[in-house]
C-alpha cells in the first residue's frame, strides 16, 4: 500500500460523504419544509434549484482553473461555506427570504468540495477504483441521514434538525481538510511523479486495448468535451427525472409514505454495492463494457418502475436503479480522468451533473402535469436520455481509442 494512502482515502471519503448529501437529503428536507412551514411548491422548487444549481455552476466555474487553486484548499473552503449555510438555515427555516440565500451558499460550498475532491483523485493511479471507493461514502452518510432525519424533524418540528446535523459534519470535514491538507498534497504529488516515471518506462510498449484513453496533451478537443459532458449530463437527467418523483410513482403501486421511507433506507444501504463494484472491477474489463451494461440496466429499470403495479417489484427496481447510477458515476469519472489527468473534465462533469439534477425534476414535473397517466411518458423520457448517453459514450470511447492507437504508432 502506498504511504499516505489510508489518510488520503479517509479524508476524501469524509469530504465525499458530506458533499454527496445534497441530492439524497433533498426530498426529506423539502417534505419537512412543506409540512411544517407550509411553503408552496414554487418556493420549494426554487430552493432545490438554487442549491443544486449553485453547486453545478461553481464546479464548472472552477474546473478549468483548477491548476490555479489548490484542490485540498477548495475542499476546505467549500466545507466551511456549507457549514455556515447549514447552521444558518437551521435558524431560518421559517423565513423563505432568508433560507433561499443560505441554500445558494450551501450549493456553492458543495460545488467547491466536489470539484476539489474530483480533481485530487483524478491525479492518482487507477482512478476508477478510487472513485468507486469514494462513491461508497455518500451511501453511508445517506443511510445515516435517512435513519436519523425523522427523529430530528420530530424533535425540532421542522427541517432545522436536519440542517444542524449536516452542518456539524461539514465543520468536522473542514477541520480534517485543514489538518491533513499537506498530507493530501504530498500524496498526490508523489502519485503524479510515479505515474510520469511509469509512463516513460511504458513508452516503448503497445497501448493496452480498452484502456488507451489517456490524453498526453493539455488540449481537450471540443468534440471530446461535448461527448464527455453530454453523456454524464444525460445520465444524471435520467436519474433525476425519476428520483424526484419516487413518491408519486410509488403511490400507484400501493406503497404508503411509511413504506416509501423504509424503501429509501433499504435503497441507501443496498446502493453501497454500486461504488464497491466499480472499485472492485477497476480496469479488469476495460472502460467500455461496464458502462454499456450499466446504461442498459438504467434503461430497463426506468421503464420497469413506471410500468409495474407491485410495490415489492417497484422497491427492488428503485434500489437496483440507484445501484446502477452509483456504479456508473465512478466509471465515467475514471474515464474522464484518463482523458484529462489534470482533473478539469471530471470537475466540469460534476457541475454538469448538478445542472441535470436541477433540470430533471423541472421537466419531469411538466411531464407529469400533462395527464394522470403520464408516468409512462416520464419513464420513456428518462430511458431515452440514458440511451442517448450510451450512444455518446460509444462514440467517445471509440474515438479516444483510435486517437491513442495513432499516437502509439507515431511514437
């Protein structure tokens, strides 16, 4: 094991677990605000959009300037912003005018944390495995959040307890980031030097099939960038369009509110299999086959969730669909890290995912409002997005393999 590996994984996992709570906890926070503070759907929708949109825009804004910032410092600053926003939100739950700016600041903090962490991991060896390990952390924090949130809401009578819970761990993360900042930097710098040395030693060897997607130039072509960000954005849209309405969709299967809560807790636990599988596979089966299998699974389960009328089958489909998403995201992050080892593409991809997670519910809500039986249209829309994402991925990987083969021959 490389020296410093354990602290690196531990600190980055804590950062990932806190930043990764934004999407899983959103339905619970919105439900608590709606029931206890009687906020209308427009305010709640704006709240979700500001938080997720703030994270997305921030990730994209800093991604291409990531070399000018220290990634560990970005994580620490983002965590401090998130902590301040969450603790402030705990005291502002009764006032939408004050709460909305706090959630925008929370989104900015989350964006800094995500961009910094993704850029750090992009620079270490075997990024698919590392992203898989880090993808496991939000599953644990989400499971904890789903378990304690009802009690916190009951104690405080609103979402203040959930915000305070989140803010406490954000403070803890900021302390760890500051304390271990030098160790994180040293670990990454050592990994970069080792990788450069190994690349020199491999110059005379043929490029491995399926893994030859490392770009040696700092220049990323617009076509490659479009395919990269487009593929992950459509995957996130597919996930968000269904995830935002798991409650209403589940109602048509006879699933009660209490039953949905139990399904979400089980889903958060089972979801751990996704990133763990991504980490376990590593580069064993190359880049493309795992992505194809994951995307096909997303298409099938998106349709099954809106077609079934059996709540047990619905719950199983929901859990497996989350497993598929959490398997695919680390695989795509690994692909983007190979395309651009600096970490710019993978950081920008995190921002694009955030935008898609904001747009997905907006479009999904419009589709559902069309008619009472429009869940099928929603499922078809989500499945189509996943299908197009798969096609873009096929073109992207094929193009990168061909380019790397040409570079290998020329060298």
